[in-house]
C-alpha cells in the first residue's frame, strides 16, 4: 500500500435514523482500520465518533468512493448483513474504463480467487475461484475511454476491477490492475453510486444515491 494520506473532510451524511446511517465515502479513505497505527484513520472510526453505536455492515476499497451504510443497532447489523449475504441488496457503480467498450451492455461471469503471491490482487481462476458475476452498461464512449454503469450480482474482493480488466478495459487509475496511460490518473475512477435495500425496521424498500465526483 502506498503512503496513506486520507482526505481530511467532514462526514458526508446522506441519511440517518434510529437504525442506520448512510454516508458518501471519499476516495482514499479506508473503510476499516488497516494493520498498524498509521492506518487507524478510516470511515468506521470517523462514523463512531459521531454515532457511537455504529457497526460495520460492508466495505468499499480504499480507492473507491461512494455510498456506504452502517448499522446503529445489532438488529440492524444482522438484518442488513443477511441482505448482503443473500444478494438482496442492489448495488450500482459508475466507472471510467480504458478504451471503447463494446457491445453496449453485457455480463461478465468469471470466478475469482486471491492471487496469493501478489495479494491483495485477485485473479480469474476457473478451477478454484468463487463465482462472480457483473452486469455492465455503457453510458458513453469514445476511442480513449468509456463511462460505464456496473451492477455486481456478487460481492467478491476487487470484482469490478478484475472483471473490467478481463474484458480488456481496466478501470482508469487502478493502482493494481491498470498499466501505462490507463493508470495515469489521480485516483481510481470507480464510484458506488447507489444502494437499494430494505430498512431493518419494517422492511420498506429504500434507495440511497450519491452522484459520481468524476
């Protein structure tokens, strides 16, 4: 991991009530603490300062921005955790990827496993990988890059990054998987745009959205 200099900005709260708090995580901030005191600053720690009962439900990569939800009660953590585990949460991402992605939409269905000698990198492995599926839709494109909407059906580590690489269109600014000009961006061009899920108190459907900052 490169030198960790997380962004210093106030919490961007999208929603809070008696069971949950939803925030817009900035790129460059860890979701949870890393190993060592220099990696202690993270969104979870910042949220707990403002909401002392906050509990982790899911994660975003350090370099990914966008919508994250935290539970404020053990009941909410269990309820939301089951929704993620059972793939009942609808997740939508926006990314800028290298080159002209064709066709205009499709699905990547490639199993993933950690690349142990190069962890935390992941890789496609048809023998021992865990199932992973991602739907994509091109929003606009030209000869140098494409803006795409990504809808992961599973939640594997680095799934969107590896699936786009497998298509030959790495996400711009990706420090692990992009090379050359595709890597020459200030940060990873991947954003968690929207979460759709059921509220832990009563089960009503809710949608939380934060527009991409790029």
